[in-house]
C-alpha cells in the first residue's frame, strides 16, 4: 500500500513539473530580467509568445492639436481615423474649451463614428511642483461632464514624462518613487470625479523597480499605454508590462511613433515609422499582435503625421489679414467667411475651413485649415464670402521642409466695397 501511494505521489509530482513547464507565460515566473530587451531578430528566434485573444484591445490615436474641433474639416480628417479603425482619440483639451460649444460638438461627431474621446494632459514637473494646475483642469472637466451628460468624457490620459528630468536620470529609484506618489494622488482625484485614468509610460519603469512598477499598476491607473518607441526592440520591450497588466487585470496598449525626426522631442530614426511608411507600420502592428494577441491595444502617435502617412498629402493653416474701416483701416485678423478654397495651377480645389481661435495662445488667432495640400504647387485663394476680396497677388506655395507635415501661409483681403489695393 505504501509503495502504491509512493508511486502515485511520484506520478503526481512529475505531472506537476510538466504542468509548470507547460504553463502559459502569464505565470509567476514570466518576468524578463535582462538588462536590455532583446532585439526583434533575437526575440523571433526565441519563439516567445504570449497570445491572448480573449478580448479586443483599443485602437487609439493621439491628437495634440485642435484639428478635430474644426467642424468643416472633420469629414476629411476623420477618414484617417476610419482607415485605422480608431475607437479612441486622446485629445489635448485646453481648460477654456470645457466651457465652449466646440467641445460637445466635436465629441458628438466622434461618437457617431464609434470613437471615444479621452482628455489628454500632463506635465513632467508635477512630482516637483504639485498638482494644482491638474486639479483645476480636472475640476473644469468635471463641470463639463455635469453640464453635458450625453456627451461626457469618461477618462483622462496622463502623459507625465518625469523620467526625462535630469534629477530622475541621476536617481531613477527616487525619481520613480516620487512619480508614483504623485500619480497616486492624480488617480484618486480623478476617481473622486468619476473619471478613469490611462497612464502613458515608457518601456523602462519595470527595469527600475519591479515591485514599485506593480504597485503603480494597481494603485495609479485603470489602463496602461506604453510608449514602445524603439523599433528594433518593440517585440520584447513590453513583455513584462503586458504580462503584468494581464495578471492584474489592467488593459494595456503599445504605441507606435510616427513623428519625423525632432531633437526637441527626442525623436530619432530609430524610433519613428515616419520614414518607413504606412505598409511597414501596418506590418509592425500585425507582428506585435501575433506575439501578444488581440487583447493588446494599438496606439498611434500622432494624428497629423498619421494623416500624412495615410494620404501622402499635407495640412496647412492659412491666416487671413484684412483691413477694416472700423479698425482705423489697420491690418488685423478678421474672419473672411466660413470657408475658402485653394485653387491649384492645374485647376483642382483644396477646401479650407475656419478653425475656432486657439485658446492655448494669447493671440487667439483665426486660421483656415486646408486638408490635402500638395507641395511645390501654386495655389490661388478663392473666398466663398462676397464680403471680402483677396488683395494678395502672389500665389500660395508650400515648399518642402524636412520633418514638416503641417504648413502655414497667410494672405491679405479687404472689404469688397473698398477700392483699396494691397
């Protein structure tokens, strides 16, 4: 009897070992302790996989500018959102817009396309300087939600890049701890006002302190969005983050960079798909979901460069200046109608729609957003409104500039009844 029990026990032990060896990567021993993530080629050779198709991750796009607030341009702009199956837009919203009609109108347009708007904000100095500005912004958002229950904003995305500070780089553990304390307060303040929190982070926090990283996931965020910006390591770089999020029940997404090279924002060719093209970006998104499954969300940073990648065309902001007798016949900014057109030398038309004043600046200038301009093409300004006539005689022409995807131009006009010439 004892021998039989011993045999059964040995068999059970062997089965346990086999089960542990065959356990999915989400188990307790999944953590990758390497100093650096493996490059994509090495990762493929290892044939590591953590496929989870139980849920469908979000498709997100970042919007740091106010283009979607332009109601006239929106149908043309939104074609990019539809093409990439976007169901969430992270929109930077300056506090004054919480009290203006453009915001609920924009949210309603997004909702018709099945797209959720998440309010985007963040300042890397919050851990040092405090959250007063953030709290005022959250309070303004909360008041907006109370006033517009049918076009609410249910979540905020916090892009707090404290890891870029020199103090953080010098003492990463202390910097990470200060960041987490600050984000816990930000998270609680948002939750008290019925707002969910998406935390936007780099791929490096897990390497600073595993326990602190797990605590951060549990106490500071409802969802994690990872700036997975180094193309050569993008498969392995999020291994710890994705599997930890799944173990803790936190939705997670990976973000692709599409900005052109920019030293101010630390964008290098090693990070961006801007020069690789739309097909390479699509292939990368498909491959990363083959490794992690459909539950891994996909994010794109950011809209204006994604527009260019999709269309190979450009956006342009056209600033009108007009003389007015009521303004002492001085040059100043004035609306010259709700829309104008750019007529190319070949006869084609590009429409431009009046944008609301940008309340992020003190100037609050009017501009017209032209969607789909071509470079090195002569355009003539054609006004829809009969109240003004264009006095600028030179053609509008956009010359190629390295890294530029949004161009600016201006023109002068005068009241149609005036006989003045520029």
